[in-house]
C-alpha cells in the first residue's frame, strides 16, 4: 500500500512538473523554432559532455532525505508526499543529466501542453521504475551493485540519445 501511494505521488509530481514546464514554454514562442531547437541541442550536448566527464557542472539538488517524522506520524500521507516531491524532480539528487535536458527541451520546444504533460508523467514513471524494479528483484544488495556498475553507461546513453533525437528535430526545422 505504501509503495503504491509512493508511486502515485511520483506520477502526480511528474504531472505537475510537466504542466508547469508546458505552461512556461510559451515564453520561448517568440524565438524562431530553429533557434529554440538549436538551444535544445546545445543543452543536450552539454549534458552529454557532463555525463562523459568532459565538463564538470553541478546539478541542482535538494539533498533532503525521506521525511521520517511524517512517515512515522502518518505513513500513507508521508509516502504520498515524498513520492510527489520526488516526482517533481526538486527533491533529492538526480543521478543523471537527462531529466534536466528533457526539462529544457519541454521549456524551449513550444509544443502542445499534452506533450509536456506526457514528458512529466514519463519522468515520474521513470523515477517510480527504480523502487519497483528494486523490490521485484528480491536480492536488494545485488540489484544495488548492478545499478552502480551500469549507471554511468545508462546516463551517457540517455544523453547521447537525446542529442541524436533533438539533432534530428533541429534538422527537420531547418
């Protein structure tokens, strides 16, 4: 039950982030689409350079942990709240640059609100995948070790895929 509330919170937080970014994306609409897409590609390339450790850029983070006091007082509410905070992307550390690249793409892309909402929900679902897969694996220590061993490959591949995808969108705009 607590895990389900946590996942629900993650999805809700992602939804809120998508809506906010989608609404703010209208601010970039005065820029010509090729300029916006060029900026997105530049952010994606910067993200890839960060993931490959060519440049060092600290990511914004709020390194607070699980709100133990709220979880003790009301475990259901605490799980939902913490999931929501994680789903917005503003709580704790994100181990990858790709979510920031996606946020910049949504903000600069000027697409329909539905696209931004789907991106936000996708982010929340991605954050939910980790605890769900970890729990399903059973052997938590082995799962943690496997994740640590593969995390860099996953983060570099994610940013590289964004560079290619957004590069293709830029070419389409020109």
